């Protein structure tokens, strides 16, 4: 790590990085599929598509013969269910709560940059008692362009009153790393997240590959020592 890097803020992707939202998302997807007379799916099949949004989850769940109109109906049903059951089974990844405590104890700011829409992000952050702790919360529709565009990353820095070059961004998809790099942030790939088979995160260009929230805490401690 370069000796001129000054860490001021840790920015997180939300689903698959900060919190494990898969149980709620997949439950709502399956309820939506069932309500339309369709076969449900297994968590292992769909989890790798969570980072790419509800439409990607639905498309992976259906065969090509399903009409666009029915896909749209399923999406509406799933999202309404999810909004009304935003954090029934969602939890921190093991060790993440302690990592957030450590970040705050070291005087660092932290925030969220997600492609999840505000109608879901804000109530989820509230339900987890994170809203008042976060220096910034940027959703997929907070700015005109979502990740991998640089705009949400820069909006997060403005809200948190930090420079992009003083931030590290951690996410579990290639578009997360691209967004962070485009903003001149340090980037970390969350290997514990919802990775697709054959995703090859070692090729994304991240500054480090992180296997657990505990390893994230170690990386942050090391950055502060330089």
C-alpha cells in the first residue's frame, strides 16, 4: 500500500457486502413466483444474481417463453413484497458489526453506495439502525447514473465531506470495483459476497481480495499504520 494513502472513509456496497439480504430477497422472489403459478427457485441458484438487481434475479428464475408482461407483473409483486418485509431475515455478515464498531472507534467515517433504490435502501438502513451512523447513503436512483458510473461515488464523498482519494470502496461485483477505481478510490473485492460462478474477482483490478469482514478490519488497520 502506498505510503501517501490517507484513509478517511470506508464505503460499502449494501447487498452481499455490508449485509446479507439474500434470505429476504429470495423469499419474496419465490412468493412472487408462486403467486403467479410458477416454480420456485433455490437460494444457491439465485444468490449470485442479487448484486445485479431484481430483474436479473427474475430473468434467471424464468425460461425464455415467459412474456415480458408477466415478467413485469412478477417484478412488481416481488418488489411490493420486499418493501413490506424489508428486514425480516436480513443480518450482518459474520464479523461485520464488530468491523463497523472498529471503523468508528478509529475515527473513520463510513457510508453506503448501492444500486438498490431508495424505496428499499432507506427503510433497510433504518431497520438495521444504521441510518444515523452512516456518513452517507447513496442509492441507485439518488443520482442520475448508478454504478459503475462515477457519479454516485462522488456524491457519497460530497455528503461525507471526504476526498475520493481518501476512501476505500468494498463490493462483491465487478461494477463495484470499476466504480471505485473510476473515482480514484482504493477498492476491495468482497469474496464472501454473492459472487457468480466464474466471476474471477482477481481480474477486476481491486487493491485487495477480502475473504471476510474480519479481514476487512485487518486491511483498514494496516492502512492506518502507513
